[in-house]
C-alpha cells in the first residue's frame, strides 16, 4: 500500500510539472500577448526608446509570423519601419515598409494598404525623390476614394498638394489642397496644415499680399503653433512675402521675431537665407555677410546633429543585432530544453515500465542490464547536450566579434562622409561668399564718381581682398585627397583621359553635391553643369543605366 501511495504521489507530481510546462508555453504564444508586445513597442517608440521598441516589435513580429497572425505581423513590421524612419535610417525603414505593404496586399484589406503607402510616400519625399513620393501618395489617395474614407481622402489630398508645391506644380497643388478642406473639418489641426499649404501656394503663384494676410490671420488665431512647426512655417511665409514685395525692413523684423522663438537648426538656416537676401537688397552688406556666415554655422550644426543621430542609429543596430543573436540562441536553448524535458519524460516512463516488469518478476539480470544501458545512453545524451551548449557559446562570441567589426567599419564610413560634408559646406561657403562680394563690387563700380572718391575706392580694394583665389581651390582638392585617400589616383589610373577640370568636377559629384550647387561653385549655369556631367560620363564610357555618382561610390 505504501509503495502504491508513493507511486501515485510521483505520478501527480509529474502531471503537475507537465501542466506547468504546457501552460507556460501557451501563455507566451497567444494573440493577446502579441498585441501587448506591439503596444509596448509603440509606446517605447513615442518615448524615443528605439532600441527597446525594436526589441518588443521584433519579438511580436516573429511570434505573429510563426502563427500567421497577419494583422499583428503588419502592425509590428510597419512600426519597425517607423522606428528606423525616426532615427533617419531611411533604407531600413523602406525595407520594412515594403514588407508590411506586401502583407497588406496579400492578406489584409485596403485600410492597411493605404496606411503603409502613405508612409512610403513620406519617406520618398524626405529623400527628395518627388516622382516616387507622388506615385505612392496617389495610390493611397485612389484607394481612399474607392473605399469612401473621407478623413483619409482629405489627408492624402493635402499631402499631394504640399508635394506639388515643393515640385513647383502650383495649379495642381491648389486643386488638391482645396479638395482636402471639406474632408478635414472634423480634424482642426490637419485643417490648419491644409490652410498653411494654401498660403504657401499663394506665395508661389506670386499672390504675396494674399499669402501674407492668410499666414498672419492663422498665426494670430487660436491654433497650436507647435504642432508640426505650424508657427515657423507661417512666419517663413510672412518673411518671404515681405521680401518679394520689397518691404525689406518688415522682412528683417519678421526674421528676428522668428529667431526669437528658437527654431531648430534646419529652420534657422532657412531664416538666415531670407535675412541675408533682405539685408543684401536693403544695401546692408555687412549684415548680409554675417548671415551668410550664420548659414554655414547652421549647416555645420545640422551635420553634427545628423552625425549624432547616425551614431545612435548604429548603436541601436548593434544592440538589435545582439538581441537577434540572443533570440536565436534562446530559441535553440528552449528547443534543447524541450528535447531534454521530453527525454526525461521518456526516461521516467522507461523506468516506470522497468518497475512494472520488476513487480511482475521478470528476469532481474535482464532488467538490470537494460537499466544500465539506458543510464549510459542518458549520460552520453547529457554530454552531447553539454557539448552543444558550449558550441552555442562559441558561436555567440564569434557573432559578437563580427558585429563589433561591422560597427567599427560603419563608424569609419560615417567619419569619412562627415568630413566630405564639411568640405562641401566649406566649398559652398567660399562660392556664396565670393559671389556676394563680386555682386557688391559690381554695384559699387556703377557709381559715376567712383574714381574721384578715394575712400570708396579703398573700400572696393578691401572687398576685393576678401575674394578667394585658385590657390584655395587647390588647397581644397588637397584636403579632399587627405579625406578620401587614394580616390583620385585610382580614378586617374582607371580613366587616364580625364583632365584637371574633369577631376575637379568629379570630386564635387563624389561629395553628392547637386547640379545647382556645382554650377554655383564653377560659375556656370545649371544646364551647363548638367551637360558637363553627361560629357564626363560619356568620356568615362559609363553605361546609360549606371549613374555617375553610383559608379564613383564604388571606385
């Protein structure tokens, strides 16, 4: 009886252990748990804790993919893309947006499809790829109209209008913005954004007074000026309107008022540009030069901010890679533990069978031999598990070293890009500064009594002294070669037909300067710069489907 009670107690303990194991697995594999992970990930993203957010969302995405919970898989993947967009990792963001778009198209409805289309369009607009941005905004807009979703129609129409403003298609922009007004009445903040876009459209069409009055009325109204930088956008419209109207003192006054609100570096750069133009046209060249210098400072501050974000992004990617490696190791460990658990269950069942055989008086020696053999198998199995665990630790160490090497390589690449951006800023500053001084000398030279005024002639000589010579451009090329060691030598070896002017032009292309910026630096028209780019590509015998910048990046 005692043996039977002891056996019954062992069975109860075993069943309790089995139930605990199965229940623990079930709790971690429910759709509610997946939704909770997504919510934690989104909350962490809004708190700017991007590493923690990506950890939650990656775990939710893996769980949803495993169980084919397509809605949860879409939400997790789309918000992973939103995290990377926030930390300026646009390539990673686009990858996850496209993945979530495929999930929406194959498994979900238009409601999800148009959300991610709008996200992709915003991403392309940030990259200045207006054609792609317009394509995806239009797709989202068409889906919203097909499904008669009024709020989304208004939102996407407004986005299309603002994008058309940036592209210079002012008539098309006005049609879309006016279309959005009735649909956005239920959302006052979005309606104000549409009204800002309409004021900007008036300015672009030359209706400066109408644009200025709309912007002033909105600025004085009861709106949240901090939402999406509405206050800054309105003040910029007012400044530009005064500048176009020739009311330079008012433009300057508005600029100083806007600077008093302490806008971010990007908006300060825009304000400095307008103030420089206003002071130049007002004849105050000293202040114009000062704000030209302020533009360079703002650009440098922007670059430093971007560098910090990129560094944080790389650290986040490194930690996410570590987290993925840890997930993989934990998954293997859990699998090993499950196998070991099932192995133990099998061993217990085998031992129980042996005990039954003993009770039934089967040969003692045969049972002992069988038991010894099974024990040996267990020992071997445990040794194999130990060896497997050691191999997993070794693989983890190797992956950590590889990840560290990738991080160091990425940091080196960012340092080179940062130095090239500083060289670009310096070159643009020299070009803009010399252009402004030449403009001042030209305007002073038109004064009839210049030759007889020694004081004025002395000022002109002083201004000419500020002009930079070709020696500084040679110094610039020397600094470029120091930053991009060996690049020009490799280029000359690969393309010996290139002359010195071609090398200088290619250096600006390699630094990713726009055609407009290069034309300003070389004192030629943008069209001449574009043709020159085509001639250089032809001289290098590049295929038509390969861009000059992409080719130079791989030299």
